[in-house]
């Protein structure tokens, strides 16, 4: 046991008031790791509240414990959230490394008196937490939560520690952050963790179906529109990009969940190694980047779009107009041409 885990273990030996929070617009890893960790802490007798900075996609609602999740952005939850954070003795920050990723909740967490624990796999963390369980080699935060719980409960069997619904939440995080076990972040540890979680007997095929084959018809129609009308390919930069304006999103009545993952389709085009999606929403432009192999979209996102993330999956934002943002993106591409052309 390293010192962080030893200190955490001793801290958790008495009942605590614990908040678990994750990045805005939480994905299956952010929510799955949070709910898996929450369920473990509840079993250990702690008081636990899970707070999401913003709303989350509908295809994650099935996760066990979701009905208890408070949404800071919701007027109805905000007073309760603030009160719980004020009273908390521990705040666990999962799947993000910078407080700015909490939106308005960031300031509240920063000012809170509680001890902070970060569990994350993103690059370049801010040092706002007393305890950091941080490993950029981990494929998912859920994988780190799995390993942490195993270490805290060394000596117990998997079935004694995890129940099916905890395992499902953690599996969902690992499955989605590895692109269903096909990205470069898949390691023997990933498969070993999943194999171990499967000993609880949950149905992984069902988890996959609930997340990926659970879309309203409108999402597929929207996807059809984007792929047929909005996908631009620049062969000279091995880049694909899509731009979605607020008006188009409104036309398709699209919620944030419906654009999730669409950026990945750009990478399915032959020879393309970077895909970008620009989404105009609430007066700002949110950008998603994906890449393959040696090309780091994280470097591009942090150098030009106040963003970051992982080497092959990152994001950023811009306060310029959507047209200006795209023009700027196109203007920086020559800088990256050599790197794009040299991807294997
Ligand atoms: P997505 O494209 O799914 O929104 O984000 C992909 C990844 O990029 C996320 O897992 C997250 O790590 C990172 N990311 C997305 N948006 C931002 C951002 O605004 N700032 C930073 N630092 N990372 C981001
Ligand atoms: Mn993650």
C-alpha cells in the first residue's frame, strides 16, 4: 500500500460525510466510476452524495444509484448541493484534473473545507487535492476505482467486495473509455480488471446494449444528417471535421447526449487520423477532437482551444463565433501537417 492509500484507508476507518463529483457533461466513465465508488463507500457506512455539475445523457440513467444523483446546475438541487458540500468531510473528484471542468461547481469545491481526493487518468493535473490517485496509463477512472477498492479490501474475494450493480457501473466506464476494448489504452490490466469484475455475474452484453443500442430514433436521424451533410474531409491533412450550429441542433431538437460520440465517425473514413466536431451551444463553441496513433489532439486542443484531455481524445472550447473558430482551426492545420502525415 502506498502512503496515499494508507492515509485514505485510515481516514475511511471512521464514518465520513462524503461528496463525489465528476466533470461536467459526465460520460459513462465519469458517472460509472462515481457511482461504483459511492456504492462501495455506502456499504462501508459512510454518508455519501453524488453531485454532477450538469445534466447527463439519457442512456446513462439505468446505472444503479443514478436516482440519488444531484445536479448542481438544477435550480431545485442547488441549495441542497451547497449544504452537503459545506458539511462534507471528504470531496472525491473523479475523472477530471482541473476544477474548471466542474463549471460553476468548481468554485464551491475549491472553497470547501473538506479534504479532497482526486481519482483520475487525465494528463497534467492541477494540485487541488490532498490525495491524488492519478495514473495516465489507466484506461479509465473506473479502472482506478476498481484497483483502489481491491487494494483497500485486500484479502477479500471479488464477490465479497463487489455486487453486480457496482461491477456494471465500473464496467461501463472501462468499456466506453476504451471504445469497447479497441483503443490504444487497452492493457492486460484492463482485461484482468474486467475479467475479475465479471466474476460477480453481471451481463456485459446488456451494459453494452443499454449504452450503445438505446438511442431515440431522432439520434439516428440526426446522425444520418450529420454524416451525409456535415462531414468534411481534408485529405491533405488526413482530417475530418463537422460543424453543428445552434439552429441545426434546435431543428433536430438535439440534447447534448445526441451529439456524444458522433465525432468518432470521422475516424472511420479511410486515411483519416484526426476528427474534430464543433458544436455551437449556449453562446460558446464546444470542440471534440479524436485521433489515432502518434498524433496528439490534446496538444492541439491545449495549444489553441483552451482544452486538453487525452492524447487521442480531447476537447476544448472557444468564445469566438463558430465560423471564426473553424477558420482558426483550418489556419493552424499546416502547423500539424507533418505530424498528421506521419501517423502509421
Ligand atoms: P469529449 O470530446 O468527449 O467532450 O471529450 C473527450 C475528452 O477530452 C474528455 O474525456 C476530456 O478528458 C477531454 N476534454 C473535453 N473537453 C475538455 C475541456 O474543455 N478541457 C479539458 N482540459 N479537457 C477536455
Ligand atoms: Mn475517463
